[in-house]
């Protein structure tokens, strides 16, 4: 398959981006200033991220669309209000996570934001449950821009008046340059911010405006350090088809009503795990010193028994220390439990830590 | 102190009598990005030419630092282990990685000069 490029590819190039192949796309990993500066400027001012590789999947249909989607998504879609969003998953028959996603109720149906690497399979999985009168479209004519950081609201509201009134995890249509944009207040950094769905032919002009307001471009490198400090999962690393939402410590994302009533893929397994707990569970991990425990680092108990593994690990520029997430046997998951991390054959001390590592400042 | 010589693995070496000082090049730091962890060897450790001697990690990944020359470590630079970011600011000066007592000056002589190294980097962009 030929590597794909987003509509902003040349724009990134002119900004001095270093590219890496990611999920079949040529994506900026960083720009001239580097990961730490991009990270810090997102936390202190605002940064923009081209996340147009992600799938923007639109569904339309009658009442039966909700029933269809609820078979594979454990959110309470019946009671999801128009322009409200939920974090949820696609689940397989064993309750494993096929993908994690944000689903928003639109006037005609739903919009689902899917991970780039998963989107084609996701659509296949969702389609199994759709009826002939349900329309769906993966819209490749739209770019998706995340604007994140404390100054995002001030900067975006000047250009698109009204976005300041959006609450976290809600969205709306706004006018921009003679067309409609869909803006949600959401993100993947632990900061206040927005995700803007905008047509490919207007996106450069929109980015020009952000740059004129000192918003820095941010690549995948800092996107990863930001999300990890915020305790957010990265699909393919912290989540996969063999991990279910209870193990992933994400049971909060399964609607209460649906936990009881079920009717979705994997419910039997999940119901069972909700009652008796899972054998392993996702936790935050803080190495004691400066050593970085990266993905696949083995975790040992203080008695030297192997108890788990790291799924994401890096240096957190705002925490100013290494941070990680991983899975441990549930009896070792209590906050403050001393553990050992095996890095390059040597064991280093660490502790099970609260998530997030960096406190969020969402506008609710 | 002798002129700096360079390896294909992006280390530099300078020589003072039979004690070599080794660090990573500015070019290497630019490829690595923000350096957030450094592990340097302890005095007394024997290293072989092109053997693993230290570790450097950026926000992106961990990399080994090789010794371009064989010998016995006399000192690891603890200052860079305490402040890894200093490697980005002064890689070819104060932020050296380790010193070692060398066995064979021929190994030093066979490394690249500054001009040769610059040419090598241009021809092998990564």
C-alpha cells in the first residue's frame, strides 16, 4: 500500500517537520524546536496537532442505528444528547478492545473518531451490525486539527465566536469562511482544547491563523509525552484486542445502565470481571530515579517475582521525571506499591502511581 | 590535548597522553533530540573498540554509546547523568561521557578527522 499524506503534508514540510511513517501515513514526529519544547508550549500556551490521519466516520439512520451500534459499543447511545461526545470502544466477542474511540451524536446520527491504524478494520466490524437503511461514510475530504493548551479557547474564540461556550466533551457546528466546521471541546493532552473538523481546502488558512497567534506545531513525539502524562491510553500499546475494559482500568467508560442490561459484544465476560475483578490491571508507574522504563520492560515485585510489563514509557517533561503505564497482577496494583523494573538487564526501583501524572484542566 | 577524532557511530575522541576522552557528536544529539537519560560506565570497566560503553536516551528512544577505542575506563561523567539535558547544549565540550586509558594509539589514529566526519555525515543522512 502506498504511504498516504494528509492535506497539510507540504505545510508541515515548510515548518521543518521530521516525518515518520505512522499507521500508513507520513506524519510529523517533531518540528524544529523538538519534543520537549513542543510539549511545554502546549502546556503553557497552545499547540496544534494535525490528526487528519484519524478516521472521521459518519453514520446516519433511523432509531435502529442506535440498536446496531450498541451491539459493538458499550456506551449509552440512546441517552446521548445531540452534540455530546463519549469516550468508548469497539468490543469483540470476548470483550477485547478492537479500538478506542470518541463517539458524538449528530443531528442525523453519529460521528465516530477512529484510530488511523484501525479505521479500516473498525468499519468492517461496525458494518456487520448495520442495516441496509443505515448510511455510512469515512470522510477523507476533512482534516482534523487538535488545538490544545490553556490559550486555545481565547485564540479560537476570536476566530470562531461561540466556541468558548462549549463544555468539555460537547461540540457544535460553526461558520468559518463560508462553510460549516464541526468543533468539539476535547483532546488527548490533559489540557483544555478543541478538535476542529475542517475541509481539506480550508485547513491551511486555518493553520495560518493559529501560527499568527503563536500556536506552535506539535508532532507525534510530544503528542505521546502529553497523553502519557495525562494517563491516556494509546491503542496498539496500552490497549489491544486481547485486553478488555476492566483490565484496562476503563470500566468507567462502560455506561452504568449497559453494565447491568448488557446486549453488547463480550458482555458476559465483562459482567463477570466487573463482579470479581480481573487478574491483571493497567496502572501508572513511576521509576524512582531517572531511568526510563519503555514498552515491554518487565515488572517484578519486591520479592523478585515477575508481575507484569510496561506498555508505554517515556520521560514526562512537565512532571520532569520518567513516567510509564503497564499491566500488573491486580494484587500489586495498589498506589504506592514498590516494584522493580528490568532495564537493560538491571533492576531499578519504582512505584505504582496514581494516574494522571499531570493534573488535567478540562472546562466542565 | 590532541585534535578531536570521530567515529562512524557518531562519537568523538580527544587524547591527552594515554587518556582518551569520549563523547557524542553535535550531529548525534541533533538526531537524538532532547536527551533525558544518560548512563555512564564506572571506573575500572574494560571496554573494547566499538563495544557498548554507555547509554543515552532521548524522548524518542534509547541508544547505546560505543567506545571508538579500547581501554580501561578511568572516569564516567556523573554530571551528565545528573543533568542529561546538558548533553544537548555542550556535547563536544563539558558534556563528555567517559575517559579511558587506551592500549593502542593506532585505534585513535585510524578514526576520522573533523573534515572526514562532516563529509561522512553529509553522505549518510539519517
